[in-house]
C-alpha cells in the first residue's frame, strides 16, 4: 500500500473516531467552591483560640490575651443574615462577657467563665447551624 493511501486511511480512521465521539456529550463539572461567610471564619478562629485556652485553663497556665477580633461577632456577615436577631444579639453579648471574664479571672473562676461562654455558643447553635455542636461541646471543661 502506498504511503498516500496509508496516510488517507489513517486520516479517515481518525476522522471517523472523532466523529463518533461527536454525539457523546462530555460534561465536566467545575468543583463547587464554597466561600465561608465572615461569621463562619470568625467562629472557626474562636474555636481554634478556645481549644488553646481550654488547655491553658486545665493546665492552670496564664491565658493568652483576649482576642479583640471576637468583638466582630456583632458585625460579621452571617451565612444566613436572617439568623441575626434579638436572640443572637443577646447570646453573643453573653458570650463576649464570659470570654472576657475568663481571660481576666483567676484560674478557678476562669474555668467557670470559659464554660459559660462555650454554653452560650451551644445554646445559639442548638437553634441555628447545628452542625458544629459536637465539636463545640468538646470544649467544655468537666
């Protein structure tokens, strides 16, 4: 077989195989990218800081200084803006009061204030965004 005929046959086979794939729809989905809200990011930070604070209280070590960015709980944009209501505002104020008290108290009362602040988180998350409840509950110091 001549090179011209071989080349034509190869071209024809490629063309046919490409054409047969034409009817197949190839769907490539882009991965869904979830962007966390300001509140979700803040709460993750609160959780990470409180894991360290919990260990410090148990070890009777001196605590970190109170992270002032926690005060952004009143202004951070929530995942669902409808969740910001009087109950949320009340619970978040209680959380901040107890957190600040934990950072400024002696080691015995720091534990009580710390647990009170975590209980504020629990009570809020029991009515909205219940997903993180199991890990929040692990912060309580028995």
